[in-house]
C-alpha cells in the first residue's frame, strides 16, 4: 500500500485531502507556492445535505458556523439604487457561508500537527518510476513519493507538468472577474447589492467589522493583463469601470490601495480524465471554474471521495483513481454547468438582456416559484451519493 503522498496546494482542496489521507494512515506533505496562507478572498458557501455531511464527518461544521458571514439577500438595483429584484440569502450564501481565508485557516489548523507543510516552494518536475514519483522542487531537495495530487487551482502547475499546457483544458467564457476588500462605504449588510450595465457588473458583499468585498465581473474578449501583475490588473479594472454609473466611482476609489485583490479570466477546466499514472487532480485543478461553480463544496466532497477510494482499494492507486473519476463524474459536470452562467448573470451584454434577467428572477422569486429557485441552487451540490468508506485509522 502506498503510504506517502505529495499534495500541491494549501488552500482548501489540499488540506481537506490531507486531513482524510492522514486519518487513513498516509504520510502527507503539502507544498504551497505562496510564502504563507493566503488571507481574504470571496465568501464561499456550502449547501445541501452532501456538503453538510462531509463537513460533519470532518468535525468542522460547528467551527465554520462560528465564523460564518451574516449573509442576507442579494438586491439587484438600478442606477438610482432602487431595488429591481431581491434574491433570497440561500441563492448566494447557501446553508452556511464563510470567508475563504477563514476556511483555509480552519483547515490548516486542523491538519498542521499531522501533515508536513512546505511553503514558499513549488514542484519543478515530476518523473514517474515503477514504484513512485520522483519530484524536484524550485527550492527544496528532490524527494520521492508514492502518489502526487495536484490541488493547486485553475492554473495548476501539476496539471501542466503531467497533462499538458493549460490552453488544452481551460475554456474561457469571455468574462473576467476582479475582487477586492474595502471599507463598507455603502453600509450594506446583511444584504448584498448588485448593479449591472451592459457588459459590466458591480456587486458589494459585506464581510466583517465594517468591511466589504467589491466584486467586478465584466465582458472581455481580450487577453487582459498578466494575472500575476497585480498593479496592471488593478489599472485594467479601473479603466473598465471609470465611467460606470450608480456608485461605482465611490467604490472604485478603494481599488488602488486594496491589500487584498484577486483578478482572473472566468473559465472552467474540462478534461477527459483527471488522473494519469500515479498523479491525480483535485478540485479546481481538474474540474473547477474560476467562480460560480460551488468550487469549495466540490473540493471538500471530492477530497473525501479520493481519500476514501484509496482506502477502499487498500492503496491500489489504479483501482482507486478509476473509482474516484467514476464517482465524481456527474457531480463535477453539474457544478460546471452552474458556473457557465456566472458572467451572464452579473453582466449581461446588452440593456435588453439586463431587463430579461430582471424579469426572469422576478418570476423565480415570486410565490410558488421560490421553492423552485432554491431547488435549482442546490441540485448540483447534491448530485452525488456519498459512499461510507472504511473507518479511518485513529492516529
């Protein structure tokens, strides 16, 4: 039975998998390119019994609830700030919502005593041998592991090294997203606010202690600034929103000095297979989306499945990886379909399409249709039947 596993990525998927693998008796190393845990980020949510069950089995549901955001309805407004339609809190916040940075900290603290974490480093090469994977790093000395898992996000380094260039697997939507934390100048809370003009959407979500996340979603057919060049990304966003109505000028005043900032194209990963030899992909690296695809819940559930299949197969990675892909296939496809509409929801490209979106959601939030809306938002999250895997080793 293979006992050593290297996981690339210390955000959400990596530590979640590390938790389960350690419980099953594996020696786990997690390597992370960033020098420390990344703070901030957008709020992430869990919804439906599948998500809740895995969180309970991990023993972290109560801790997540203690740090939950005070998520309220999402109000879609016009240029005067008048509400056009209100979407229920469950639409955006699920059953429980938490800041991504808080969740990452919870998972890290849950595993740091049992798992080796290596920050400020990255995998340079992977060479599969008859009985393992030889790994070289950017900084650390070479090592060998029985298995390697890429849990390193949409722009996965492991996927590039093992499966090929990113352009083969990431389908762009023609939209971009930018998110930054700023003072809650609009005083929103617990409700959030969304304003749209053709091809541009601007949303404000309250976070904590007088702060808010400002989310920009906009149509962009071009290549955009280098995602690693933060200042260039900020300039591109500022230029895009320079003449927007409503209270955009007030909100964008905090963009330049924002310490917490994220920007990327909106795309989704589509692969025929997310395993190859002794290497597997988990979460966004193998089947995720930039946003809107319930990626956090997806990662938590699929980490449970991957570790469980390895335990059920007594470490036979060939059997385990095949069962892992079979078990999550329908689930990942359903979540990708949800993600496909994120750009057109936040930023319809014409005034007519904005009006159409408003009319549709007015109908869906009225009377008997509200239950249908709730069902729509949880259907993908519950499109997998959880297996009861072997009882974990208590170490």
